[in-house]
């Protein structure tokens, strides 16, 4: 299994918390939410729960906002699943397509994990891109901030620093880090995501009466 995990110092365990709030921030084009055996068109403000799946068509894109400020952008032709939520911790899954995320820093024993095929991406706060291409190769990048350690159980782990990317195929060691190339297409979208994060938090604080993270 390929494991990407953010480099961070160990911290004291935080007290248990209830499920985090996660909602559809925006939906453009064809976007569906599958929940409880039913499939409905995604709408702004729609709350998501463990087990829910968000699918974007072609054309189609969506933004997912967490109440702690983490923002996810789903590109066209993507399938995103919420596996589990607990406080600020989340276990998520990218079945196909491309996901860009501005992940807010976590505290204590909180975690944020994303599975893509046999790849697991675990971060504590970073700008992240993950994509599953047509050949089922998983590509991952860290943009302007954050670090990741990449291992596959084969060969030595590599450290993925900001503005670098890697790719890996199941059963093989991840490639050495290199400057962002595959994810060059995402640089403009990532810049938009930074602005959108502030917009969503200002909106969410007023509309849903959340406490500022």
C-alpha cells in the first residue's frame, strides 16, 4: 500500500468530539449526491454524512466545505466518498478523477486521510492535489505549503515537499519527488481555492452560525 503522511511532531491526544459538519459549498454542471440508497442533485448547503458519495459529471464540478475551514474542489469526472467523520478528523475516498484541497491545520490526535485506489494520503494541514488517471496511477502533489512522506511498502519512503509531486503504481515504489509538472493545470484552480476558502468561511459563519475555527 502506498502511504502519504504529513511530517509533524507528535501531540497530546485531544478529547473526543462529535461528527464534523461537511457540506456542498457549490455545484456546477452535473453533480450528484448518493445518500442512503438515493441519488439527488447536489445543492449548495447540502449536508454530507458518512457513507455519502459526491459525483461530478462532464461537465461538472463541486466544492466541499468543512466547518473547520478545509475546502475541497472536485474536478469534472470525479467520485468522492465520505467514509467517516469525527470532530475535525476525516476519512475520505477518491474513487476516480481529481481532487484539490486546502486542508486546515489539525491539532492533537486529529487526522485527515484520503484513500485513492491503494494509496492513502494523510495530512495535518497542507495544499494538496490527488488524481487517479485512466491507467489507475495515483498522482499526488503538495502546492504552496506542507510536506508529505510517501511510502508503498516497496523501496524506501520519499519526502514530498511543497511545490513537488510524485506518482505511484500499485506494487511499485513511488517515484522520487520532482517539481510540479503533472499538476501544472491545477495552479490557477489552487489559487482560486485559497480565495474561496475565505469566502466560504465568512458565509458559513453567518449562515450556519458556526464558531470561527
